[in-house]
C-alpha cells in the first residue's frame, strides 16, 4: 500500500542540508536502486490528459466551515488560488517532459467542482497514517452519496478525477496533510488528498497542494524509505544529494528553507518524472 505524507518542514530541510552524504549517484544509478514505478489504476491514472480536481470542504468533529464568516470565505478563496497554482505548475512541469496534462481546479469558475460535507469523525487530532481505516469510508461514502463523479467526468471530458478534502484547521491541529493513494484491492478507486489548512503550525502553501496531488498519480515521497517503491535509505541519501529541490523531497524554498506562498519554488526532477511515467 502506497501512502504519501508531506512531512518536510523548514527545520527538517535544514537538518538534511547540513548532513548530506557526499556520495553522488547518476540518474541511471538511482533508477537501478528504486526500479518500482507508480500505478496507473485508481481514479487518477496516467497524468497525461485532463484531470478534474473536486474540492470537498469537510466539517469534522473539532473543525467546521462557516461560509458566512469572512475568515472562512477568505480561506476558501486561498484554497482555490493555491489549487490553481498547483494545477498550473504540474501542467508546466509535465510539458517540459513532452507530456500534455490539463488540470481543471477552479471551483469558483466551476461551482460543480466543490462540495461542503459534514461529518462527526475526528480527522484533525490523530496522525493520519494510523487512521485511514476510519477516514476513508467516511469520505468515500460522502462522494457516493452526494457527487455524480461519472457525470462530472463526462461533462468535462476528463480522464482522471482527484478529490481534495480540505479541513478548516488551526495551529492546534495534530494531523498532517496526506494522500490516500490507490492500491490493488482497495475498497474504492477514489484518490483522496486530505489537506489540513494549517498543520504543524503553518498554513500549507501551493507547493504542498502540488506535492499531494502528484501522490495520486504514483509519485512517492523521496525523503523516506518506502519498500513498496523500492526506495531504500541509500536511495534517499542519493536523492538528498542530487535532487535536493525535488517537490517530492521538499516543499520549502531551497534558499530560505521556508514556505513561500506566491509561487512553487521546487522542481519536478527526472526522478519524480520516472515514477510518473514521464520518462
């Protein structure tokens, strides 16, 4: 099972930068170390073609959305803006590998791409990796009940659909933004990003949106070993040396080691392109 978690923050990036192993690997060496690529199955298949992102603003046990409040209206606007930036970034990056992808994300322009659901599940006070078995059925059931997925795919002539579930969290949130990737035998084909507006004390920037969406197409985290993808500690060290600004390794600015909110400062390098079947 492939589950992606965006854990890197400024202090982690600084530690990595200070402790890089000096051994350098060529790209072919890295591929030999981690030969397993992402799947084409699930609601997000190959990244080529048109992808519709359906945004779900979800109420949970401790955090709710109230779109009569100015703060929540502003947050909704920010989510839309960062999501558009993420979609544009992915389009530009894939184009550099000769692949045309299109992301329809703007739910202000396309109101049928956004929903507000209410749950009584505690999403925000538990670490996600251990609680997917509680989270996933709640969102899958809501999608089946309220969203005409096939109708939307037909309407937009879409090849893929990704669900962005956004929680109205604050600095007390203990969960970390993460992604439910598809795996063979999963109860549902739907690929879900769980995006906490604030986690680890920081508002998530557009780079995190792009990072998590790329998970749904089979891109793994490059900052930790992952047996499913054949990524070992040795491979991770190679990535840290030669691909230190890859978006699946870090979402921070490579110079300041901080989040930025007006652009995505990270690269989609050949390593991630390999996992996405772009090369």
